[in-house]
C-alpha cells in the first residue's frame, strides 16, 4: 500500500505541484498587477471634477503627482484634462473617473507639454482614447519628452515610472476652437507662448469653469524654464476677459477670476525688477539680490525657484534687447 501511494505521489506531483506553485506565485505577485487606487476628486461645478495635488516638487514619495488634473462629465461621456506624471498616474485618473461615473472617457486634453501633465498619456492611448493638444505642445513633446522622461525617472524612481511610454497627442487644434463633445461645449484657447509654447486653457461654457493649466499658479512660485514672461502676462490679460466663475489652476486650490492677479503681479514685478538691474548694467547674479520679492516669499518654491526665475528673465530681456527670440529651455 505504501509503495503504491509513493508511486502515485511521484507521478502526479509533477503536474499538480507545478499548478499549485503557479497559484502561489500569482497570489504573491498580485499587488504588482493590482489596478491603481482612485484619487480624491472634488466636484466644483455641474459635472466638473478636479483632482488637486499638494504643493510640492516631484519626489519618490509623491510619485511625481504635483500638478492638478480633472474631468468633465457630459451626457454620454467624459473629457479628461491632463494625464499625470506617469502611466500609473494616468491609470489612477481613469480609476477616479470610473468611481464617479460609468460613462466612457471620450477625450483627453493635454494643456501643455510638461512631463507631469503628459506622461500619463500611455494609459489613455492603450484604451484607444483620443488625445488632443496644440500643435506646439506636440512639437515640444516630440523634442523634449525623452529627456524629460529620463529626468523625472531620476526624481521619482524607476518603480513610479514603470510602464510609462511617451505617447504624443493624435489630434491638434486651432486657436479659439469650439469643441462640442458629450453634450458639453468647450472653448479651447491658445494665447501663444506663455508658460510654455503650447499652453491651452479649457473653458466649459455650461458650468463657467476654466481649466487654466499652468498659466495660473495659486500660492506657488511658477516654473519659468520654458516661459516667455511677456507673452504669459499678455495671455493672463486675455484670460481675464473670459466669463468664468470657477478656476481650476494648474497648481493650487480652486479659485475665481480674482486669483489671476497674484500670478500676474509676480511676473510683472519680476520683469520690472530684473529689467531695472539689466539697464543698470548689473550681472545676472547681481540681479538675484536686486529682484527679491518679499510679497511672494511665503509661496511654495520661493527659495528654490525664485533665483532661477530671475536669471531666466534676465537672459530673456537680454535676448529681447538684442532682437533675438524670447522664451527658454528646460
């Protein structure tokens, strides 16, 4: 009897043990394949939801999730604004939409080409969701995204960026285009080179909500690495003429039209101080000391970014003075 059982065990264990170990290995690796958890979403208008990020720079702890995104729920579908910093962030945004509504996502809009806003595109592209941006954003992504992807990976780590692939928008638009989709009427507004060359603001006429992208920061010092600050100020003046009641800025809490003034004042006073230093023949390093703006010292990022912003504007003014091209590079 014992010999028969031992023989049976040897002959059958090859098959059954392999199956059992496969089950154990699958169970042990389930967390790696689990769908990302939904993110907190705040309804701030009729069918308008925002996913706010805390004021921070990209780190392994926050997975690079440092910019706001959001979505608009229409009659038969959803429009998402910005896809996040990586594939997993894009998946988490989609999970958030699914938690709010069973309606399908019909369109993703990229407001500008910075990596924290567009590297989640792959999560949408693999579901066949169209991606729309300005032609300038597509060109900038094509030029800079490989470098930006490597840089963000250094900031947040390989695990956070796992599965992230560069996916360019497959649709472009003209300035001032009106888009009717999912029963919503959206004005898509490109004012030229401001925060970046591809800035796009999304105005939902039904709710009077404006997704401004990084044209508007609240309580944070703006990043100027690709900015044309004179163009940015001009863009903010045009944004101020829109009849919006609800503001979803690129960074910071929800606000109203009154919240355009502080970021405009920062940019304007920065240009005035730096221009004065430049006209006096001061160097870019000297300009940093002469262009302190105590009013904004409490904003997140002042110590880390304001000095770099001074230098960016100094060289921007120098190029303008020489008749060269304005703007910057990361």
